[in-house]
């Protein structure tokens, strides 16, 4: 489905949007993990009621994440918030912002739902909660929201708690600790704050997970017996042209542009012993690894769910590929935990 939009409307909207983008793009660091200060482009005109596609034959299987019944393939939010991890291709960020308008985002979520992808993982970028409220309450969306607060996590967790309450108030289904924050807390010697944050969320009645790029986050959470309901941990191999060379990997975190899982083998070995459900993300190394290769590696590596950023035109193929790999019954050393 394509929103009604003339060429003149599009050009006019693009010019107006570009004026607001100049400052953002000029100061944008493609490899930064900071929250993106983006806004959603308005549709060209008042959008018609969202038309949910007819349910296709190809559906992803579902599994339990706590009390939630969600598809084993989840929709990632980075492309929807225009954060593409596009390395040094700076124009891709702007291109994505022009393509994924608010209306296109709604269409993408509806298409994902029609394929059984009924959970969205996203962070609290500006405008996200309002957009999700509109999709659910005015467009008939049924997508589950698994959202990470981007608030600072300091002793006392005041800002974090305030943001969590706002998320609960709008109907968030599950929360997880942003990997950027969890990585930093472990590096700074404050992993106990991760546990406190998880307990705070769970005390309010929501599922709570922990995100991580750094493998030490999972190690510390397991050591401290943090009562997380699930983990969201990066997993991808390094066998792609821009993948890191062994001499580049000098520490546990992926600070070099081009990869987000610095120790895939060690990640797989550690997660074999972890009994909590595991959502693997960055499995395609932000588009550098083809879906079939990436999905197969993650499933064989023990992931229970795969989180993938997808444009609307990629969803049907990705679902078909994902189901085909599951049908192969790939060998896993880790039992399914969800």
C-alpha cells in the first residue's frame, strides 16, 4: 500500500524535511550508540484508514516470552526511527528518513503483523510512543511493544523510573535495559544498577529483559542472578567483507565501526548455559550479512528469537527464509528456551 501523494506533495515535503535534517545529519555520527534525536516526517496528506493486508500463507511460528505469545521473528525499530547503522554511507540515513514516513511505518507494521510478526522492539526515540499509540488506538494495530528506555541510569534511577512510568502509562507490553546503558554500567563497574532497574520494572508488573553488545553484561547478570525475563544480545559472525580482523578486536566491546558482536564464539558458548530466552539482534551486522546466512547462524547458535530490522519490501522474503531454515531443523547445542 502506498499513501496518496503527488510528485509536487512529495517534493514539497522533502524540502521542508530537509531543512530540519541539516542540523541532525551534519552532527550525526553514523557509529554512535547515542539515542537518535529524530522526528517522523508527516504524511503527504491526511492518511486514509489503515488497511491491514490479508493474512498470507507464510506465517512465522510463535513462542512464549513470559506471558506474551510472539513470533520467533521480531521487527526491529532502528529503520523505523531512521537509525540505519550505515557506516560511512551518510546519505543512507537521510534516504531512510524520507522513505519511512509515519504512514509507511504504519504500513510496515501492519504487513509484519499479517506475517505473524507481532512484536516490535524499539527505543524511546522522540515521537515513538505517540506514534505507537496512534497505531494501536486509531489504526487497529495489535503489535506488542518491547521498548527500552534511553534515560540515564544513575544511582537512584530517578530519570529511568520516570521514563518507565510513561511507557507503562501508554501500554508498553515489556521493557528491557538498553544495551548501550548496560554496556556502560558494566564497563564502569556498576552492574548492580542493572539488577535494580530490572527489579524496578518487574515490581510494576511488566516483563523486563536486559540488552547487551558486550558479553560481560550477560556474564555479570548471571553472576548477580539478576531476575531478567529474557536477554537481547548481539550475535553475528565476522565472515563478511567489512567484518573485523582479529587484530582489531582488542576488548570485549565493539567500538570499531562495522561489527556489533565482538566475540560470537564465546557468546554462543556462554548462552548454551543460560536458561533465559534469548533474542539475538544485529544478526545481519546491520545489513552486511544476507538474511539466510545470518538467520541460520543465529538459530544454530542457540537464539530463541531473531530481531531483524526490515523495510516493508523485505518482510515477505525474510519470513520465507526464516521458516525455511526452521524447517531444516538446524542442529543446535542449546535447547530452545522459549
